[in-house]
C-alpha cells in the first residue's frame, strides 16, 4: 500500500525521480492546506503580518506543486525559502514557544532526499540548504528563545500551536522516512531485476536461470518430478550480422525471445544462455512432452520473418533437448542438451534433437 501511494508497485521498475515528484506534490498540497488554516487563525487572532505572510505561503506551495516536475531546483529554493521565512517571522512575532521553528529542521531531510533521487539539481544547493538551515536554527535559538514576542498570545493558544507544530513536524518526518523506505525498496527491486535480466531480450540471464535449474533439480531429487531443458541456437546468426548488421541481429534475438516466452507455459523459464543461444527450462515435463514443446518453438520461429533495411531475414532454430537423470548434475544435464544441439547442427540445422540422438526435422 505504501509503495503504491508513492507511485511504485513492487516488482515493477519505477523512476526514483517520479517517486520523489509525487511525494513533493503531496507535500505541496498538504502545505497549502495547512497555511490556509494558519491564515484564518492568525487573521482571527489579530496577528495580521502572519496572516499576510500565509497568503504568500499558500502561493509558494501552489508554485511548488507546478515546479516540482519541470524546475525541481527552483522548487527546492521556493520551498526552502518559504519554510525559513515563515519560521523566522512566526518565532519573532508570536514567540519561540509557538514551535514554528520546528519546521526549519525539515529542510535538511527534504534537501537530501531530493539529492538522493535526482541529479538534475546542483549538489551545492542541497548543501547550502542543509547546512544553512542548521546555522539558521542555532542562530534563532540563541537570539529569540528568551525574547519578548511582538504579538503576545494567550498561553493556551501558544500551547496549542506548539502541540500542532510538533505533531506536524513528526508527521512530515514520518512521511520522509516512508519516502526513504520506498526508494530503498525500489532500488533493491531495480538492482535485482538488472542482476537477473538480459538487457537486450529482457529474458532471464545465464546466472539467474542456473539458479532456477538448481532449484528444480532439488525438486527432482526430493519428489521425483521430471525436469527437462531445451537449448536452442539461432541458425547462421553470424551471417545475419554480417549481411544485415548488428542492429538487425539484435532484432532477430528479440523476436526469438518473444516467440519463446509466448509459446511456453507460465511455469516454464526462458533465458538467454549467451550469444544467440537460449535455454528453456521445463519443470514437471518429461522428454516426449519437451520434444513437442521444442518442435512447436522451432515451427513458430521458422514462421517468423524479420525485416531489415536490406530485406527479409528468415530465422530458424536448432534445438537440443535433455531430461535430467537421477544423480545427474545441472552441468551434465545442460552438457547433454548442448551435445544434442551440436548433433542437430551437424545434421543440417532447423531441427530438434533429443539427447538420445533422435532428431525431428521439418
């Protein structure tokens, strides 16, 4: 739920900048609403300078809402300036005990949350606001804490303002902590996705699919569930690159990846094994079933014709199929599939060969 509030669903890639933008837009809406309340309150209490200042505060947060996406650095300056000016004016006019100085402390995490999310703003500005707000707070504490306010208010009113400002400060800090948490989860998700995914085809990569095969091999040992793998190779792929260019070669690999993912079951796994080779892992599938899947893959790919600037590119696959044996290692399983693939290449390509040597040709 928290992740969705900030515009990100776990397991999906999302822009960290977008998460920050949504967070700051929410802050802008809340800030404008709070300052409308302050405007009415100070007008009723007769503190007219603060009432007027809150008109500008509301305008500042409206500007923040519209600036956060297009002018993030300017947005940070507007927000920081509003917090500082409002805090200084409030503690001078109605006293330190009103608690408006608490908001100045929020500039530090706001500045550095943005610094961790977007590089569009200058780092020096974040340090200016981070360090400057600390110096300002200390200076206000030294000069205003025991000073007589220009507009003395009843102790109950001052106490109520202090309680409200204290609760608001902790609520905003909690919100910023939530943003940090969402950004951390999002960063972990992106890193996990990048570590397990081939960037060209968006399939699992070799390292990731090996973990899958190891897991399924363990299920085979425990429950006797069959496990079969298909190792597929794009025929004459070097000629595709040589005649049509590497961009066309990439398009061929992407087309083959798309066919593989749409042809197998949801429980199956398709990975780019390396270069023009693909590995398909078929849990709970014996050899005869896997041969049917492999033949379906071969036929589906052969029916595809990729296009390049130099003309059509016919694409075919040669596939080697092997079912895991009891006591066999993952390396041995894949090696047998690779040997079957090699036999298919030697026999003329565009065919399915099982590890037992049986070949299905078109």
